[in-house]
C-alpha cells in the first residue's frame, strides 16, 4: 500500500501545515511538562523526543499511520520466520540469533534454534580453547593476534562492537580487521604481526566476495611463507565464518574450523551470528552473551510494547516526520562516547543499504522520499568540525544524541565535561540565541546577524546508565528495528541490496582492461580517457 495515498498520510500533511512554523521555544512554553509526555523507556534506554518539532497530536497521527501500515503485524511476520525478504525469497531472522528464550522459530516448518545453539556452542568451545592457550599454531605457538578478514556486513559490525566494548575485552589478544581490497590495508595490518602467533578469521557469507577472497589469499601466502613454507599451516591458522561450506573447504580450512550461518541472516544484520566470533575471541564469551542479552531485551520490547510506548517505532516515526514532511535529507548520529566512534558508520550501512530504495513492494517507483542519508561522528570532535552547519546552516538536520550517565571508567572530571556538551548542544539547537540576548551581552550591532542562533533545530536524546555489553546490544537492536519500521512505513523491501550489484559487475570488465593494458571500445569517452591516464601513469 502506498503510504502517501492513505488518509493518515494526508492528515499528517495537513497537520504539518498547521505546526511547521511553531518554534520549540513556544512548544516548551505551551507545555512545560513536554519532556515528561514525550519521553520513552525500554530495554534499559531512555529516549527523549521532546526537542523534536512535534506535538502530542503529531504523535497521535503518526501512530495512526503505523497502524494502517500494519507495522506491528509486519514485525510479527519477521519474528515468525516468514519470508519477508521477498526479492531474495528468504526469511529475515537475525532475531533468532539472540533469542535467548529459545522459543522455537520456524523456517519452512523447521525450528532454527537448535542450529543457532549448535554454532554458538562451537564458538564458545573454540574461544575457551584459544583463551586457555590450547589452540596452537602450526609450529606449536599460542595465538596472540586475531585478524578478521571480511567486508561490509562481515566487517563493520564486529569492528564497531569491538571498538565499543574493548574496555570489557581481553587486552592480551590483539584483534585487527582487514577489509579494503587496497593492498595497503593488508600490508599495514600484517606488518605488525608474527605469523606463528596469528589466527585469521575469513568472514564471508558467500565466500566469493572479491575483496575478502583476495585479502584471504594474500594472508594465506604470507602465513605459509612465514611459518616455514608448509601449506598445511593453513589448517592451524585459518577459520571461516560462512554459509558456503564447499568453498571454505576448497580454500584449505579444516572442517572443525568452519562456523556456519544461514541464508536467513542478512550481512548487515549478522553480528550476533558466527560473524561475531572475533568478538567472542577478542572480548570474551561472557561479553558476547551479555551483548546478545541486550539485543534480546530490545527485541522483546519492540515485539511486545504497544505503539504508544515502543522505542523503535517512535524513533522511526519521528524520522519519517522529518524525512517526508519537513523534507530533511539526512540524519546525524552523534554518540557522546569515544567507544562508539564506529557506530554512525555501522548504521550508515544498516540504514542506507536497507532503506535506500526507490521501488515499492508492488514494483512501482515511489512518489515520496525513502531512507535518509546517515552520517555522524562522536561528540565532542564533531562540535569542532561540522556542528556549525547544524546550528546556523540552511539545512534542517535532525540529530540523534546518544549518551551515558556513567563512564566505563572514571577519569577525573572528563565525564562531566563530556556530558555538559551533550546537554548544552541539544539546548543550543532547540532554543538558539536571540537578538535580545546578544544585545545584553553587548554584541556589536554589525555582528548580531552573524551571531544569531535561530534555534528550532531538532534533536532526539538517547540515554542509558552506562555503556555496557547489554546497553550496546539494545542500542543496536533499537536502530535495526527503527530501520525495519521505516521500511514498512515506506512500503519498501529493506532486506535486499540489489543496488550494490551493478558496480561489481562493471568492475569485472574494467579489471580485464587494467590487467591487459587495454581500453575496450565499449567504454564511454570519460572512462576511456581515465583508463588512458591510468595506463600512462601506472608504472611511473
Ligand atoms: C550486507 C551486504 C554486504 C555483505 C558484504 C560481504 O547486508 O550484504 O555488506 O555483507 O558484501 O558479503 P560476504 O559476507 O558474502 O563476503
């Protein structure tokens, strides 16, 4: 169903005309208890929507839209293992990976939970062995370095969570990530390592991805050369995370070192599957279990809370409000935690690959905006870089501020200083600074226009008591489900990614030219001229 043809959408459009010029200052004056009314609690997170350009009526109308688009019914379908990834004919069951209740979830009549638990047990056993120093390399040396080789969904999640939770991790194991096909990435990572003490995790659902397979071959050659030249060393220094067991075996990886997952795990939703193995190794089994428990808590909240109290649904609705009625193009994610420095990059994929779609579920081109451009950096670095545009630029940029009451570790007064910025930035965005205030500060007349802050710039605050494995798990699930809800509201398919195919396909043709030093006739004149430039300068 086209959401923009529904009476609920029309009601929102009318309502937008009525409230679009209301300033957040007025909204707070009219309703001093606004924060109380527009704050939500769930799965250990507190979400304050009051500094958004909404009223309680806006939310009522958005809830009506969620009802008519059957958001909760669609969520049920996902959790029940229906094949909601229609264009790939697959179920979408990342929620099964952290279903610590173990209630059966069936795909084609078969419960997936025994398989999930079997692989988790295999991962735990492997991690225990490695942590106890019982998993030894080819020449009998203990493993001290883990290198994850993967890309996209097989890289961004483990990398983000490893960075987020490294304070809880095993500092004696060194974890690094290779993803880019640029040879510099492998070279810079490998330069630091001793092959005898290194374990490679080749993370690839398909085990055919060009970047990953190229990097894995490079690592294999480096390993064999560095451990005495015996190809059998591969079996002791490589494990694989994949759905393609045959290709893994062909690479030379021992059967017991293959950690399986399934086609109903989407790449960008895979971090609690076998793809999380580097996290279990680098952070510890307990940390990984706590992380999954946090995911599960938010999954339950999402599935069972009414629309009016549901964090992912309300976060999604407010995003849609800006995207489709205010015409906002982007969403800035601003975590006030250095540990979350990869979080915006992670959800850049999570959101943009899921909802960057222009065709609806009936195969028609949409006539409304879909997924936002997602970007961001941690505070306070961003404040000294791009916040200028958010405060005084000409674009409306909705922002999500993510913060924690307590630091992971106490470091003098850093936490108070960090969080004073978290609160102050949201105040500045919402309420700005007017002429009267500037005059009272004796601002020179000619500078007033430049120093004005119009305010009325929206922000959502998300807070948890502390960054822990559990709160991070719940936070990731919150955004995953937000993305899901928006996909339902926009009537698009969120779980395929056909948009990444064309470039891959064309690269094959170009690679032939690059390898052979030719310029095929079928290139356009720009590509042909760039290839000539490349050939001219390739060898200096
Ligand atoms: C994510 C995408 C994509 C995928 C990578 C890696 O949802 O599908 O980012 O994860 O292309 O794929 P492989 O795991 O198959 O190597």
